[in-house]
C-alpha cells in the first residue's frame, strides 16, 4: 500500500517527464546512492572491493554500452572485447607517451579511440544485418587481437606484449587504495548511466528503437539509417572503450591482449541478454548475475557446511549457474529487468487483482 502515485500531482512538463516519476522511487534511488558512495567503501573489506564491487561496476558499464547497440538499436555485436582492448591500450599510450596527461583525459581518450574503431566496423551495418553483422563485428575482435600482439607501438615496444600502469593520481590525489578505485568506477558508472538514460529517452534513442523494430518503416518516416546506426555504434563503442580503460587501469593494473579476448565479448553479450535487452537496469542485473552469482555459488558449500571437495563444488557451481541461466531465459525471455518491472507493477496494484 505504500508504493502508490496517489497524491503525487505533476504541475509541469519537466515533472511529468522525469526519469523517476514516483516519489518512492526517487527516495529509494537516493538511499541507494548514499549506500554506494558512503557505506560500501567504508564498511567493505579489500577483498569485496577488489574482487566483487569494482569488476561488477566496470562490467556493468561495458554491458550498458553494449545494450545501447544491441538492445536499443538492434545491431548484434560480438566485438565488445575488442572495443574494451582499444580503450585500454589507447589510454595506456596516452599515459606513456604524453607526460603529465591527466588520468581522466586518458580514460576518455580510450573511449574516443574505441569510437573510431566502432564506427569503422559499424559501416557494414548499413548493408548487412543479423548474423552477417555479428560476423563482421567478430572480425574486429580478431583484428584487434592481432594488432595488440604484432604491432609493437601499441604496447609501447613491450617485448612480452603486456603493459602496466602504477601511481595513478587525479588532481594530485592518489587512487591506489581499493576504496578510491571503487569510488572512481562508481562515479563513471553513475554519470554514464544517467547520460545514457537521458539519451535513449530523446529523439536519438527513439530513432535507435525505430531502426530496431523495423528499419524499412523507420526510413520511410524520415529516420536516416546511416546516422542512426553509426551513432549507436559510436555511443556504444565510447562507453565500452571507457570501461576497457577502467578494466585495465583500475582492476587489472597490468594486462595483456588475452585479457580482452573473445570470451569477454561473449560474457558481455550474455549480461545484456540475461539482464534485459533495451533496459538500463538490465546491464546491472546482468553484470550481477555473471559476476556475483558464481562467487556466491562457490562459497555456498562452505557456508552450509556440506562435506564437498573443491573440485566437486566448482563443478556443481557451474551446473547450477547454467541451470539458472536456462530457467530465467524460459521464465522471462526479456531478462531480469522485465521481472523487476513486473514485480513493481504488481506492487503498485496490490492488493487488487487487476
């Protein structure tokens, strides 16, 4: 009975079109941000920050970028790992070759580098679609893997192909501690999530969704396919590139091309599908499912006291994880975000059946 719009009257267009129209949602979102920015970095251990929260935030950001392309524009992509790699290596070269380059500028430059590659490999989307486009984007993955291994200037002439960063600072403030790294990732995620939410609600987002639903009809009503598709590739690649730079700089510290292999691309695609296509919250649900749930399943035998050896527990965790993926896809093909939206709708009507 507490989740109602009764008495919440809108007196302006801005109030009627705000992102969270229900007061209870705005309060819950403010409490969630307060917990994320204040309580989590103060109360969490170093293991929780490094192994769970930071990977969850960075992969949520990457899934958010991929959802722009796959979920909102309907363009299948299997090259998100390549865009993450470009973001990481461009940011690394900015730090290595330009002395005094601010860290934030380097991270954003990594996103711009991924944008260039994304637009280049998005050009085939003007002529092909579906599985053929997926193969075209998969070519980006193999090309970037080859370039990172064979072109020495990409790794700043590193003989092993691996690179690393250290002594990261922003405005003279060190961000070497896990809490500082977590707050940096959280700030990027909040800013990009709000920007993406506003973007998909505007005319650009509506043009993406029109191309996704029926591209021929969208072209008939005046939407330019080239502009809509390439803008989706550009925005998606930029966000994924920034996530890749954060993955290399903040989470890994040192990395090699294998850190952004084809497995990473499939992981991000699974996050988007399981979390919910065409949903901002779906990126976070999908990342939580892929990142957090396997860790919980690994720890479950120890918490319950079951006498199971490590190998058996690992195999059981994989089996349960796969079974849960199948269950959720059968129960709700539109993803976990749709289940959450349905639960909220039922809560708004409870206890009435209609």
